[in-house]
C-alpha cells in the first residue's frame, strides 16, 4: 500500500482563491487564470505555502463552477488548459503548492455523461446518475421526499424518459451514483489526470454525502435537508475514500481536505485518523453556526460566544492525538467574518476586529486557511437589494424559503446580510474604478468601500491588517508548540474573552483575545505566574504586565511561557 509521509501541511498556511472574483485580465468583468498568474507575487508576499483554487473546470456556471461539465478542460471565461499549466508551473516556481477543488458528488447537467444518460434509458451512462420513476399510479409523485441543499425537492423531472433524477444541489447538478463501479473508476481517472498535471492536493467538495443508501428511502422530518440520514456519511463512504487514497491521494502524494457537511468529532475520527488512510483533514462548520438556528445560515440568531468557543474546544480536544484538522473563518460560502463573531465594521474597530480574529484562529492546532480578501479585512454588506445577488442558492431561497413558512421580508434581509455573494464580491486591489479587479463592470458588484479597504492602502500602512497577517504567518511558521501542542481552554466561560493555552514539552503558548469593544481585565492563571514569558505577537503595540492588565477593545495577545 502506498504510504505518504510528507505531511508538509501541518506547518502550512493555505490561501483560498475564488477565481471568478480574484483578478480579471481581459476586461470581461470575470476573474481569470492570467489574472491569477499576475497576482502570484502578491500571494507569495503573504508568506503562505499553498493556494486552494475554487473550481476552474469547464462549467455552465449555474453554481459558479461547482457544476462541472468537463473535469479535464478549463472554463472558457478563465482561460485554457495551457494557461492552467502555466499557472501551476508559476505557482511551483514561486514555491507555492496548488490545491484543486474536487467536486465529484455531482456533475453539471451539461456534462457529456448526463447528456447521454438523460436521453436514453439504455445508455451506458444511465446508471452514472440516479434516475427513478415517479411514485403513485400515474408516476406523478417524486421518487422520494428528499429535499435539496438549495431548496425544494431533490428530484427534477426528465421529460425525455418521463422520470426523475436526483440532485442534492441545484437541478443543474445531478448527483453521481457511487454505487456504480464505473463512476468510481472515472473519478479516480480524474484524480490521476490532475495529479499528473502536477497539483499537490484536493479540497473535496461535500465529500461525505457521496454514498447514498440503497433504494433511496424516504427521509424523516420535513423542514430542511429531508433525507440526510440516508446519505450523510453513507454506507460505502469509507470504502470509497480508502480507494481514492490508495489509488490517487497517497499514490501521488496529494494533500486532502474534505468539506464535511454536518460532521461530529466521533464520525470525523474515522476519516482522518492517520492509520485510516482516507483524508488528511476536514473543514467543519460548528463555529459557523454560532449565529444561526439549526445550522441554517439564513435563520439568524444573536452570536452565541459560548457556543463559538465551545465548538473550537470540542474539535481541538477531540482531534488531539487522533488526526489533523483545518482552521478557517471565511470561505466562498460564508459571510465575511468582520462584522460577525461580535466584531464590527466601523472605522474605529475594523482593523483590530480583523487582527483579533486572525490571531485567535491561528494558534489553534491545524492548518489555517485564509480566504481572498480576508487578509485586508474585506467586508460583506454591499448589497442593497436582492436583485443584485447572483448566487444560485440565494435566488432559490427567495422562492423556497417562503414555502417553508419563512416570511419573505425575513429571508430577503437574511440574504442581504448572509448570502454567499457577500464573500464573492471582487477582490479590492486599489482605489481605481472597479477596485483594480477589472476595467469593466464586474459580474458581481464591487463593495463601495473599496476606496478605503484595498490592498494598495494596506501595503502603504505598516500597521495594516495585511501587514499584521504577514507577521502572524511568519510567527506561526515552524513553531513546534503550535503544531504539536495540547489544547486547554482557560477563560472560565468569560462573556468577553477567549483564552486558550497550547502546551508542548516545556513551552506553553497562551492566546488571549478580547471579543468586545470594551476594555476587559485579565489576570494570569496562577500556574503561569512568575514563569518566564515572552510576547509572540499582539495586535496593539504596547507593553503590559502579563500578571494582570486591561485588554483594549478587540485586543489579542499571544505569549510563550516556559514551564
Ligand atoms: O453554503 C452553504 C449554505 O449556505 C452550504 O450548504 C454549502 O452549500 C455546502 O457547504 C456545500 O458547499 C460546497 O458544495 C456546493 C457549492 O455550492 C459550494 O460552493 C461548495 O463549497 C455544491 O457543490
Ligand atoms: Ca476575464
């Protein structure tokens, strides 16, 4: 069995690029590969080790590339395969690894497999998907009661063969049938294809929903994600990832991070325990749910600080001695973090809010991910009307949420505040028109605050959020305690502070973060009193007496203590 031993990602920081919104090179308002290439020096300057690119494959863009029409060619708006090769080469020459998005739960309905399957019940591709006759005498009822992540039934009628096909996401994203050996082999071929193109890893999209219970039984309940108990961590999922690991991930030395939908630590262990040889780490969501009900981001609730801290504590402790994990606050699906998690978008507290959150995140155990624009404190909230939104999920929610009894004005407000487009607005490079992202009006509105929040301004200011990130990344690099240390939460359920310690041999890293805009007293735990302590990093430049001091608004301070 091929075994991989170079676990470089444990000492790495990874930068996520959302290609559509990163840099347009040819003035069509859409980010592209030449645009990404032109910004490699910037990415390199952050001190990160790798990039994760959201999908760049051929796609009709119903879900911005998460609907793939051909896994081995490039979306025409983004460029060509040759340009893609040049990009991979350029990243490697800059010493950066490249992680590609692997979206295999579903293809686009414009994928050749689906086009063949849809038309002809005898097609060899028919069983690549889930086609089922409708229920009832006249076959008019959907094959089962499952609902889609994007709202509504998970079944779409196919007039060509008078039946339905399953789609857990949009109706343009039919689910692949991993019960079919041919599908498994096709997918392994795709992994091999990209491995041979020289990439260094995969971010596995919704990796834990790919194995469905045989016969697709009805699900329980009727609100959101009806049917989930029949596909979340489904019957053959471990077998599948073991095979992917043997035949691709380990064989080609690929790092993997699985996007884990509704994951719990006890289930996670089986995927990421090193001797299981399945995945390297997971993206989990618990901390994202501290300001919503039922894990649904549009059902707003007031930020629950204790829940937020508890989710970090829970995952940190349960993965200790078990397997690796990832750390993130933002990605292309989540609202921007500044303005969330008790921070605020205001002149006074924007920068400290951003740097506090980054500091708090970075000293946990795991690989930190930074989402494009997070490092300059880009904000959401640019949209004034839902007509400005482009995301398929948001558009669908407008129709489906009211059907589930969520009032329309409520869902509209939620979408303005939280829709995924909030994180997808064009990257703010400078204060020229369209933020230096494009010469033309971009596919999605630029946040008007680009005239102040942009890379150029951040570069010019030694105390900017951007320059703080650079410092933070450097400080974390090679730190054995950050990589290996145990985790203990030490804030006694404080309503204002998050305090935790990491311990490795005789070193403790103590991270103290004030999640409020008010001054807060801090007293050092007895066990660390009078021990040699050294400041590692802080987002206010000042000296304090660690034994007892008052934290400034959103202040974060990290110390190394010898014990
Ligand atoms: O963002 C969400 C809710 O608002 C999630 O439900 C999200 O859809 C889920 O985490 C899966 O996300 C991934 O797969 C989707 C794609 O739309 C997302 O962009 C991707 O990150 C389907 O491929
Ligand atoms: Ca372009």
